[in-house]
């Protein structure tokens, strides 16, 4: 059961009920804008490649710089946001969003695209660094509920961007600059909503918890989990050996540990680790699902993008209905149920055909709905001393782990499945077209696209059939991630049960 304090939210009187809700919707639109950026960039990356003569590597670099600065900005902003103010930080995010969009519209080549993507990524991180702690501070008695509602903004942006992209592809050609220009709409909306807004004081600051105490909640190990991904990705783009990035991470975390004299709260560190499979289950699968479902959806005569749009629509609707669900199931109970549904949905998607895809996608969509925001809610409720840092570090670990490891792992699942079946069924063809490849996860074998051009039509069709089969089977493998999370949440559930039930920590009454 959940034990909650009976205190009122002091910020209601400070901001006013209408002021609080206006600020909430400002944060909502800011996150929706970041989601729209991701969707639109994915839609136009191919056109950027054609117009500016980009290599696949260069396209990958542009997509990559849209991720790791995002996560890095979240963490860096969290260290100073309480000092410089939420309003100034959000104003910085708005300026980054507008400037980056202008740069991308007038881009003349690779470095214009790289710079524009880098700046918008910084803006996305700054906006995210403000939105979560502001909402958690405004709704202290119902953090999990309101963080779920806030994060309905992400699928809302995905749905809007996805439908727009499908409409463009179905109706005819539209210059990519017009699609990028549509990003001004959510950006201007949240900018106007932010004008003149008062921001709440974070409960950590209000309770007199020092920055040093905030840092202790995350500790050296928690900071290491953040920086090992950030430095690793930066080192990869700079061409540095992995051990240099690792050494930088260890050195920084060692200094952080000496300053804080803390390794981090054990339960918080456990939650950080659980964010890795959680992020892969949601963001990793969503990154691949259009490609993975291409074959089955084309047989039905539909664009595969509708699977992502449909599951995102489910997320958006259900997150608005989080209050009764959280009340009935409790945060940990909700996460346990979500893991079960996500795992079953993924396995069913791997086998579904025809209209059965709709049922499987529904289960998966419901399963992934509450994972991310409920996890943030638990961190906010259990570790309020950690302030913006602990909350945003959780998001950063999730985003960076899926961007650096999760999506690569899902790709390798498919490559290895094709390679294995090819070796078993067509050994001669296997020797002809399979080559060794390197990735952040190590060496592996995969079909070399360059060798495919030399094959006959029958052989190409064989490879295509194997690829479609591997794509669907990959969805069943992904189910391992929600299953692993399920075990972790059951452990936490039993732990809290021994302590008398899940309890929200209230700094005002500690």
C-alpha cells in the first residue's frame, strides 16, 4: 500500500491554481516539441543524404549528435538549474530550438546540419531538465500521476509528427524544409505559454537541502553510470580509444566521490540500472518497429509507420488516465503489470499476421505506456533530496544507454539471425556475402550490403525473406528486457512490503 503525507502543496497558493496549470501545459508543449524534433529528423535524414551527398557514416553522425548532447545537457543543467533558475534555463532552451531550426532550414551542407542538430539537442536537454523537476515540485502529493500526464506529451509529439510524415509520403513530394519549419509551431506555443510564468521553488531547496546533500544521493557510482555513457559516446565520435573515455569517467567520478563521500543510495543505483532495459523496451523498440513490421504491414496494404503511430496514440491517451491506475495498482504494481503486458505484446508481435497485429500492438502499447514516467515518479517520490540531479540522471542513463547500446543490440539481433539461418540453409551463399563487422558491442558477422549487388534476383529474394523473418523474431528477443525489469520490480515490491508498503518521502515533514 502507499502511505502519503496529508500536507497540501504549498506551491498552489504561491503560483495560483491557474498559474500552476499554465506552467504545466508549457512544460507539456516543450517536451512535445522535443518529440517532434526526433520524428521530423528521422523523416528527412534520407533527403539530407541525397541533397548534400552524405555518406551513411555522416548520416549516422548527424543522428548520433541528436542524442548524446541531449542527455549530457540534462545532467549539466541539473547541476545548476536551481541556481540560475528554471525560467532562464527554459528561455535558453527556447533560443536553442529557434536558432537550430533556422540553421537547418538554411543548411548548405554537412556541418550546417551537424551544428543545427547539436544545438537543438542541447535545447531538448535543457527543456527536459526543467520540465520534470518543475512538475514534480508543483504536484508533490501526486508526482507519479502528474509525471505520467506530463509525459503524454512525448507520444503526442510522435503521433503528430508520424501522421504528418505518412501524409507527406502518401500525398506526394514536399520539400524537407517545410517539414522542418513545422517545428516552429510547438516551439512558439510553449515559448508564448512560458512568458511571464512564475516557477516553483524545488522542494529540496525549500527544505534547505544543500547541493552537497543532493550530490550525495546520486554518489560516485550513480555519476559513473551517467558519465561512462556520455564520455564513451564523445570519445567514439572523436576517435579516442575506449580506455581513454573510461579513464576520464573514472577520474571524474573519483573526484565526485571524494567531494560527496558517497557511492550513492543503493536503491537509487538499482533504479538507474533498471532504466537500461526499460529504455530499450520503449525507445529502442520504437526506433526499430517501423522497419521490423514493414513486411507484415505491407502485406496488409498499410504503411508500417502506422504501428508506431497507433502505439504512441495508446500511450498518449492512457497517460492522461494515470491517476486512477496509479491509485489502484501503486507505482510498483503498475510497473510489474506493464512489464508483463509489454513482454506478451512483443512475443505476439513476433508471430502475428494480418489483423492479429492490431491486438499484439495494443498489448505492447499498453505495456510500454507507464514504464518511463512511473520510474521517474518513483525516483521523485523516494529521493526528493536528489532534486533535479537524481531525476534527470535517471532520464539521461535511459536515453544514452538505448542510443549507444540498445538500438545497436537490436540491430545485431537481426544481423545475427540472418547470418545464422543463412549459414544453416545456404552455406555457399553464406561464404560469399557474409563479412566481419565491428560495433560498440564488439565484433560480429553480418551480410555485407556491398556484396548483395552482385547477386541474382533469386538470391536477393532469399536474403529479403530471411531478413523479414529475422526482423519479426527480433521482437521476441526484445521481450527479454521487460522480463528482466519484471524481476527487478518484484524484488523492490517485496522489499517495500517487508517495510510496511511503498511510501512517499516528504521533505517538509521529515
